[in-house]
C-alpha cells in the first residue's frame, strides 16, 4: 500500500547573513516571511522516494551531498533515492555566490542537518494515502522576460528601452499549475507538490522571504489546516518572471501567491480521481556536457571593462558581467576541466513521473517533458546542485542575460536539450521496466 508524508522545518537564518541573488553583498535586515526546508516522502512498502525543497536561490552540490549523506546515515536510504532542490527565492539562505555574497558556513552546515531531518521526520510519519493529480492554470501573473526588439536584437528585461522599440515577447509563457496532492483514508488532503514557472524575485529589499511560494503556503494552510504542507517546485522558468515591459506591469508577490492558492484550492476541491497505485522507481543519471570558453576578443573586452572602461559592450549587468566572465575563465584555467556532468533524476510513482532537472531550464524544455508524459507530470528544476542557466540553443549569441558566458551560464548550447532528452528516455525505460511482458 502506498504511504506518503510531508514535513517542514523553519530554517530562517540570523540577521546580517548575506542574501544571494544579485551578485553583491546584501546583508539581511529583517524577516518578511520565514524560510523553510520541506520534505515529501513516498513509500510503496519496498522502495521510497524523497524530495526536499529549500528556500534558496540555488544550492551547491556539496550541500546536496551533505544532506543525502546524513539521511543515509540515519535511515539507510541511498542518495540516489533523494532529490534536493531550491525554490529559487532571491531572498533565501546564505549559500553564497561565485561573485558577490558570501556563504555563511556555520549556518549552511546546520541547514544540512535540518533539511535532512525533515526527510527523517517525514519517514516517521508515513500514512496510507491516495495521490491525486490535477492541472490548473493561472494567467496574467507571469511573463516571458526575453524580448524581440525593433532592430532585430533579443534581450532580457529591457527596462531602459522605450516601449516603442519593443516588438513582442520573444516566446510564449507557461501558465500551467500542476498539482500532485496526497489525501488520507478519509479523503482529506494533507500535503501537495505544486509547480509554477516564474522566477521568485518579486519582493525586493533585504528581508528574508520565500517570495510568492510563502504566500501560497500561508493560504493553503488557512484552507486545509495548519498541518498542511505545500512543497513548491520551481518549474522550468529560466525565461519567465513577474514583469511585463510591454505594459509596465510588475506583479506583487502577494497577488501571485494568492492567485496560485486560489487556483490550487479550486482544482483540489474538484476531487480528481486517485492515480493508479503501483511500485515506486527512482533513477538518477548524469549527462556529460562541455563547458563554453570565451574568445580572446571577449576576454580582452572584459578586462578593459572590469578595469572601469565603458560597459556598453556587455549586456544587462555591465561591469559585473565582465567580472563574472573573468572569474569563470580563471576557474576554468585553474582546474583545467573542459566538461562537467549534469544530474537528471526521475521519480516514477506508479506510472506518474516527477522530473528533477538541473539548473534553470528554459520553459521550452519543460513543454517537451510535459508532452512526453501526456500532460500528467511534475517538474522541479534547480535540482541536486548549482548548474546555472540552460537556455534554448537559438538564444546563444544574442543579448539575453541567461546566455552570457559565466559560471551561471557555462554549458554548451545543446546542454538543455541533452538533459531533457535523457529525462524522457529514462521515463520510457522506467515505464517499460514497470510493465510486465505478456507471455507469448
């Protein structure tokens, strides 16, 4: 019989810790919303799957490794069975950045213990349940943040460009709200995985906050009880945020959270049929991808700009972009590495897939994953380490920020397609393994 559990733990750091997200020292001055680590555990009597989400802009591999090692030491569960993801709030824990904010090592060490304990405590609370999937939709709160300009260029968040020079958003948006919730034997929901495609950078300032996923959590607790745990999954949204420069719209994080909660409640209250039960499978693989490197001309320009020259040839981040490029190139030279490995993880709950993808995938890759499983899915990005942006290939060579070479965008243009294709292949292989062959 399928059993599931959820658990959440307050992980709000001390004031004064640097908040990552803007490549600058940004000491925290207050708490707008408490930060959390949350765990979802599913068990079929033999196999289990563990998904942990942490209110962080991103998390390095060493954090994932420390969390999974503690879980294994306390429960025997292999790290392969565990996914650790970030919610991508830009007001989260002090995990540090390549350039800018500093990691608070003592706090992050304690965070690893607290996050692992969420999984252990969830395992102690497993209860028989049914899983239900429904697909909601929330329009008008998120927008594609890449724009086609009248001169043919493509750029990200064109705040200093007149509206008359903006032709359109470069691509469509993703308003889907997939929800996988667990109900107890009396039919009462007690926790849910909820995904949405939008950058969690809607608050501003220097106070800790889980952004709109905090509001989503508050509202669902009001509806389903204080013990209800909502685990927010950052769906593929490397190119989606809360700003529309065509209409001068900036959505408030409270409005986004309230809209998501209202739609989540609506589709959950519709009581969709329970998913078929079946065995749990988890597979974790890695895809080898090449690192990009800067040309001699780009390096020369970056050195000049970093020294204080005009930054007009570097898009969006100007001098900071040049510093990020130089920092990345130095690390490549110091290590001598030419390629790295991107983790791809798939949970199969019966026949229902939960994809755990690396980095900040563009939403087009999310669409491919959805189509591969017939529209019944959950997708979590920023999984199992820090891997930066994974834009669609056609945007390399343009002015879009996520394609500018640095440690936050270091992979070959084909990388996003490679990890997506591998995830789909893994799903098909797992489905085939879970279906017994009929005798001839």
